[in-house]
C-alpha cells in the first residue's frame, strides 16, 4: 500500500490525506475558538421596526443587562454588527429596508424575530400594510414569541442563538 | 418675543443666514433613518449646507399598520388590544380616551372607584413613558448613564403596573365601563413607597443631567419654537407647554376624577430644547403629586367597572374625547352607526401633531443639534404612524 | 402642594413655573358649563337620524332646535358660540349638534375657508387638532371634519368645534385650510392618502404614510376590504 | 485524476499517520536543518556574555538552565523585542485592553449594571475574556468594501493607523533605559506623529465614498487641529521647566516635585486636549452615533474596524503615559520592592524560573509606579463617559481655539516666571541636578 501511494499517480491521494489530518487537527480547535468568540460578542443592529423596540431597550437596562452576554446595544454602524433583532411588525414600507440592512451586513449574520408580529404578523395579520412574518424576506435563526416578549424571553432567545452558533460550522 | 430672540444661539442665527443664502449645488442630501441610531422608526431627509440643515422633509409611515382600518372590523372591546400597541409604553393612556369615547357613545357609567384606579394607572404609565423618553434623550445626547438610570427606575413602575394589571407593558387595562380588575392588596403602600424613592431619584437626575453644564450648552437656545408658532403649528403636550402655553387636557377638560385633584400645569417660557426636555421632567414630579392625592382619595371599596353586555353598542352618533397622554392631547374621534363595531375611528395623536414642528425647527440648526431637537419634540414614531 | 414649592429653587432662575391652577379654576367656575363627566357628554344625536351617517348637510334641519333631545338642554355658552356663527353666516352654516364642550357645524366646500377664517379670527379657535375623513358610500359622499381648538382663550380651552364638509366621492376635491390653519398640513396629506380627497391649494398632495409602491385604492374607503374579512 | 474514497480501515489510518511522520522527518533533515545551519554559520552572530553566540553555544545554553539567562537577557534588549513586546506594542495593547475592560465593568457599576459577565473561562472570571471574544469575532468577520471605495487607501489607512499609534508608543519610556527609541527630540517626535491621525481619518473617510464617514472625517480633522495647538502649548511649559525635549530627561528632571504642582493649568489643558485627540466622550464627535451613525468608522467592518480600535487603544495608552511623564513625574515613586528580588544563591532552576539577574529592584519599582499612574490616568480619561454628554462641534471648536490656548499661555508665563526667579529649571533652587 505504501508502494501504491508513493508513485506519482497516487501523489494527490497522499496530499489529500495530509490535508485531512491537518484539517482535523486545526479545524476543530480553531472553529471552537472562533465560535466561542462569536457567541459572546453578538452586536445587534440598531434597527427598530415597531413597538417591541421598547422591550428591546429595556433589555439593555440595569435589570436585564444584556451586556452580561457581550451584547452591546445602540451600536452605530451596521457594518460592525452580527445580529438583527427584528423588533416587531414589519410593514410593507419597512420590508425593503430590512432586506437592505440584512444585505449590507457582513457575514456571519444572525436574525432573531422578536415578537408575534415578526413571526406571523401577530395582531396585525389582517392589516393591509403588514407582512405576515419576516421569514419570507430574510432567513430567521431564532423566533422569540410574545407580544411583546419580555426581556427575559429575548435573553432566552439569545441563548438559543448561542447554542446554535456553538454547533454550527465556521464559514 | 424680544427676549426669546435674544436666547437664540449664535449658531442658530448663523444657520438662518446660511439657509437664506444656500443654493442647490452646495447641498448634501442625507437620509436619516430608518436604520440610524438617531432616528428610531422614522426617516427624515435633510439637506446640509456645510454643517447646517437647510431643508428637512419627514418621511413617516414605517410602522403604519392601518389601525384605523382594523378598528372597523372589530367590536368595541376587541379593539382595545391592538389600539394600545402604537404606544406600548403608554398603553393605559392611549386606551383611556378610547374608553371615554366609547362610554360616551354607549352610555356606560364608570363606578367611582374604577375612575380612580384608571387615573392611577394612567399616571403610573405616564411615568413609565416619560422615563423611557428621558432615557432615549440621554442616549441621544451621548449620555449613557442617563439611559441606564431611567430604564432601571422604569422597571419599578412596571412592577407596580404588573401587580395592578397583570402585564408588563401591554395592559389592556382600561375598558369601556371601568378597569379590568381591582387593585391588589397592599398596593397603596407599595405605590407610596415607590413614589418616595422616585422623588429622591428625580433629584439625582436633575443633578447629573439637567444641571450638567454640557447638557445646558447643547440644549439651551437651540430650536426656539415661539408661542405664536407653537399655536399655529398646533403642537401639543410638553412641546406646547415649553413654549409658554399652559395647556393641559387634565385641566382644560377634566375627565373622570381629575377635577377633584389639585395640581399645577407645568410650563416654561424659554421655548428652547431645554424647556422641551425639562417640562416632561416637571410633569413627572407633578404626576407624583397627583398620584399621592389619587391614592389618598380613592374609595376603599366598591365596584371597579360597570356591567357590560357582550357586544356593547349605542345609538348612532359620534364622540370626540381627549386625554392628556405623555405626548400631549390624545383624542379619539369615533363614529358609531348603531352596530357593535365602530363605523370610523380617527386617532388624533400628539406625536403626529408634533411632527409638523420638526422641519420648522430643524431648518437652520446644525447637524449636531438634530437629535437634541428631534427627540425633545416628544415624538414617538410608532404612534404617529398608527 | 407645599412640598412642590422647592421646584423653583432647583430649576434655573430664568425659568418661571407659574401656578396656573388658580387662573384656570377661576375661569372654570365663571364659565357657564360645569366640569363635564361622561354622563353629561352622552350622545344627544337623535335616534331618528339614519345610520350609518349623521344627517347629511343637504337634509339637515335648518334650526338647531330639532336636534335636541328632551332631557338635556345645550349649555348656554356653547349655544352662544353657535349663535354667533349662525348669526354671521346664516344658512351657509348648518349646526349639527351642540353638546357640552362640543359643537359640530357643517358647511359647503366653497364656504369652508371663509368660515374657518372667521372662526380663527373672531372666535379664537387658533389651531386644528385633527382632520378626520369618513367615507359614506350610501350617500356617495366623503365627509372631512376639522376638529378645532383654542389654546389662547381660557374659556374655550376644553372646547372642540368640529367643522364638517362633504364632497362627492367620485371626484373628491376640497379647498385646503392650510392657509388658515397651518397645522392641518400633514393631516390633510394623510386624508388625501387614506381617502383620496384632493385638497386644492395644498402644496403637497403626496404619498405620506403608505409605502411608495402603493397601487391600491385609498385604504380607508369602505370598498377597500382587508384580507380575510 | 480523481481519487476514489477508500473504505475506512484502521490499518490504512495507521499507515497514513506513519507516512506523514516519515515525510515530516525527511523534510526536516533534508531542508530545514541545513537551512538552519546555513543561517547560523553564515550570519554574523552577536556576542553574549563575552562569547560569540555559536550554534553549539546556543544549544548548550538551551540545555543548561543557568546559562539560559544571558540569552534571554540579550534577547529582551534587542530592538525587535523592544518594539514588539515589552515597552512596545504588545505591552501597550495589553495594558490598554485590560484598562478598557475594567472601564466597561466600572461604567456598568456606575450605571447600576453588572457589565460583561459570562465570557470567561469555564464560567469564572466575571467576563474577563470579553475583549478576547470581541477580538476573535472581529478577526473572523467578513470585510466589506463599499462599491466605489478607493481600495488601496481603504486597506492602507487602518494599517497606517495602527502603525502610527505604535510609533507613538515606541517613543514612550516606561523606566530608565526602557524605551524603544530614546531620541533627544522625543516630545517633538510625539507631536509630529500625532499629527498624522487627522490625516488618516480624513483619508479613510474620503476613501469610504460615503456621506456619514465624510462628515465624521471632517469633524475629526477640525477637532484634532483645533486641539493640537493647546496640546503642544501645554507641553511647552513643561519643556521650559525641564530644559529638555528628551522624555526620559523630562521624567528625571521632576524628581523632587512633579510638574503638576507648578503647572496645574497646563496639566488640565493637556488632559482635555488629549481627550479630544483620543475622540473620547465628551469629545467623541467624529463617532457620534446619534448624529452621524458611526462617523468615520461607518464603513469599517471586520478586521479593519478591529485594527482601528486597536490603534485607538494604543493611543489611549500612549497619551496617558505621556501625561504621566510630563506632569506626574514618570516612574518616580517610593521604593517598595527590595533591590535584590529573591534569594541570591538559589538553585539554578529557581533562578531560571524567577528570571534572576534580568532585572533589578529599581527597574521593577519604576515600571510598577509608571503603570499605576498610567492606569489611573487611563481610568480618568475613560470616566467622563459615565457622567457627561457629547459636546457640539461649535462649542468644541470655541473651547479649543479661544479658551484652552489662552489657558495654556497663562501657565507658560508662570513657568517662565519660575525660571527667571531661579526657583526651578537648570540650576534652580528647588531642582536637584
């Protein structure tokens, strides 16, 4: 078998084996470290879509303090952010803007749909100007139900997102 | 008038000069919002000449959810939950005037204890709203502590309201005919304790924020809205009172038990952004005073709501009732055609009325004054869009 | 109230906080109306008026007396204001109802600017609170109501005068009040958008709240049905 | 030539491992070892401890613990080490990062919060690894370049920013002799290098091809130029008193009395100006979120943002250290460490572990006091964030041009008076030379 591998026709197999071993040795710890960094440093975009933003603001207040999880709210530019928390109803006027914000963000990016309106349209499902859920325009990672969700629920949603990031492959 | 003109800051005067001289090829158009840390759920397009704003065009509607259309498909009681969503942190006040208008239409009478509980919930919610507003004003000025402190103290009022109504922010507490449930045991003492603590905190707010020389420098003499302009633009609430018009719906048209309460209408004559920021603060203090009286005068026992039929309806007619919310007069104009569903509901909100002052005030101001002027207008975009 | 007296010390000396209570309370007592409660503000519109609309302008009775119900006499102060209006304009203005703190009048579209100017200049209704448009498909009309209030006159502080006008539904056009009341600018723009009423003379009959690509009929018209209903 | 995936067999797995080991050994013997020896033999080697550092000596020193110390001692005095590790880049970055973390916790406590809490090792440590997490994330983030951006400048500006900040750090002495570049024009060089920052900000904001960064860049330019003059003037009075531009000499010349005693106004002006230079609250106008999104950092993403943040942390350290050197007596302080650290006749292993002979008590004491003062000043610079709002641009320019310059002149006259009265300065009655 060694003789098989050492001839020039099989050389790429040898290289690929080497590569496999290297990837196995490096990928796991490196991926773990980077995912760990991403878990504890989720910066949300400052995009308010509707009334859930009040509870989102309360979540960064002294009682709930999402900075414990490394989440810094009121971040300036979306170019440095990793997370969109869609705070409630997305109207037809806001929908293109939401998609534009999502497109402008750098990878990796995550989306939390906060509130019943962002999930299904909620109370406003029969309104003429409201989208029935945002999953038609951007991919959603975590749904946080409630109308509005309490800040604890939002924090729980963030922890679910952290679990998801932990098991995901780095890109 | 003359003394007000003296108060206009040098930069503002220079700005007005620049506005006159600007022509199109010098201007830079900026779209502020909807993804902008200083705009909220709102967009306004400003044109800059250097650092001066020479043109401003508000573009609301990002949260327009068609509340007025939706009311026509629900009956009077079903309408309450979605009608309080526009101002989720002032939800008692926005359903207050709705309840008053429906009561007028259907002829329901509210028991006296119910009226008191309504007023208490309304004043507590006014504190919650104004604290949130103050928190955002703090962060707009770059004062992060002023964001955290009111947000923290707001939770205490939310706790009180949670004990009272069962929900954190969306109470659905005011219904036509009274309130949903009675106050819990020991509520009065808890409330009084909270007010005593809170009045101490208000002094600290004043020390760290309103008496801060940098806050004074940034807000005083910025965005002067004269009394004449304020009246002709039809602004309301704290913006109007900051311009020297002592107008408060609680005084002008006392609803429920407010004619039994002794309170002052807080207003200032300086008409600048500082006055507009300080009047809500004075309102909070006065509201503490009102709360004490309400708790004191509340009857010990009694019904809290009238008996309601399943689908309350009244004779055909119309009603226009207003309350003083955190953002000023909040009116509901309801036309009923005799069916359980309203024929037409028009919500006349303070935010929508105050929005008219925004282009008026921003023109001639500096870009750095934009958040100062904008948020001092006591403007909540979700409510304005309805 | 004594605990509140220290406010002056805390605030800057430039800012004067005046106890307004005494001022307004005297006006309240001197005014001819009592402080209202919900009972007094009850509906006084007669049951006979045909639903869904209050009586249209054309068919409304010429005098206000027919609109009154038996139990409550309209307060004298409001009656005085209504009398002043009808004395000036006569048949041009229909008085729909007079309730405590609420007066509703109806005028024809060509006269509305004149009436509004009179209300502003002579009666002291200095601002418009809201503009509400209502669609009446049965009458093929759209009613636009301006709710006027007064900030400066203390005795009018709680009063709301509604001035209603009607236009044809198919070609909805009304003169704008923007030259009389500056504050109606956005309200009229919203009414244009929501009901399709074109305000002649308004500088911006444009899209305001709805999305830019809105291609449906104005949503507050009655034939616009929201989905699933 | 596609490869067919084989079935997994343990024998194959073992064989592949053996193959890898074999190839590594072959490569090592055939390529790496010869290369190493060529370098060791043909590159002239410096003498260590009186002997020329030959490969054999090097190997023997590595084997013998007692003989390792001279090598280490030699290494830490080489310029690359100084630039990269100790008084230079890594040291400054660690100090700044640690202080930023403490500041975040402190600010949180001030605002009745807890601040970063869970980003620690196995749940302990109150989130001390928060900045590490932020750094890891920022490194692994995608870098977006706006269309129409001037790409070379867009890439070069952040690197230039860090390099410039590191250049300032290189001029700062932390203890006698511990400085990367001990020039006689140290202070002038610091100001010259600081003058690059507005240029970089403006270049970057222009290269972003976006409106908010452009406004931010212009603001940064106005602000930094307005505060450059009081900044230099306030340092000038120190130069008058010390009679030297060399930072080490300046620190030494305030041995009995710190200059802040004679020049409080200058110190104040210097402090305010350095706040403005650093774009910290209340002078964070170029990055004011509520007005102009993120100012000139609006289009930065990923590591570009990370580099600029790193650069600004380095700047925080450099300017606080400069304040300490100019006004707070540098590293002077009571000797609290013994001159001889550790027992002199310990066994070799202990000697190596305690790095004995590499430093003396005086140096450690100097570094200790320097660090204490610097960290205190950094905290003082970061604290206004909790109590102060942002200032407006015209007030800021007014402050810079009208007030601070006058104040700086006032204290310069005081300094001149002290010199002419013969109280301070070279040969003054209060100075020890």
